[in-house]
């Protein structure tokens, strides 16, 4: 009876040890797979149109849009970050008495913030929230050759999203749209709408 009790206790102790060792090996593996997810980057470059009805009476100005995104944020594969850079350009001709004038307006936006994506095979929808500075540069020139340059600085917030349509493991076609609101000191905000499309490279 005594030998049988020793065997049973030994088997029980060995079983507990095996369970402990198996948990010690499997639990860290799960944590490692969640915290050491591979980092992926994407670079977007394309053309853009932005609604600015106060510029020369035209509802749209055109330019470029580019961004860099990184996923994941810690252990969340669907959360990342994006930095977006865009520029839009327009010109307006007029006259000052008998002297012809030309005004060129350039708007540059540098926005960044968190982004969110849904994992899919061919189509990857995404959304983003961003904030950052905006610079408006106006160059007024006359035929005589004189020119005056002025700049205005704004703070902007933006929200939007789009979708990436995969054409290969590394390349995709992106379409996106953003609502942007500008603020300047002692004046109300202005709302703009921006849409863009182009190529996305992932690595």
C-alpha cells in the first residue's frame, strides 16, 4: 500500500510538472507573437484635388498628395500611424489700372495621426484622424517684374479614409478622401474637402 501511494503521488507530481512546463512554453509564445508582430510600412504618392471656392472663383485646386504609414501600433495589427503631405496650386489673373497682375497661391498641408485598417485579401479599407500645420503662400507679381510674397499659417484637423486595391503583394491602387478644417487666429474655421488617388508601395 505504501509503494502504491508513492507511485500515485509521483505520477501526480510528474503530471503537474508537465502541465506547468507546457504552459510556460505556450503562454510566452502567444505573448511573443502578439507583441513582436512584424512592422510594415507603406508609401503613397498621387494626384489630389481640394475644394477652395474662395480662390479665383474656382471650386477646386489641384496638386499632389503623399503619405507614409506604419503598422502595427504595439500589439494591435489594425492600428497604425500616418504622416500626410499635400500641396495644391492655383493662379489668378487680374488688372490694376493698366498694369497686369498675376497672383499665384500655394497651399501646403502637413498632417499626422492615428490610422485604422481592416485586413482583407484584395481590398483594404482604412480610416484616419490627423492634425497639423497648413501654410498658404501668395505671390503677387506685375508685368514690370515686381513681386510681393505673403504667407499665412493655419492649424488644421482632418478625418477621412479610403481603400487600397491590391495589384500585387507589394503594390496597390489607393483612392481616398478627407474632410479638413482650417483655423487661423481671431477668425472662424473654414471647411475643405480633399480627394486623391495614386499608387501605394508596401514593404
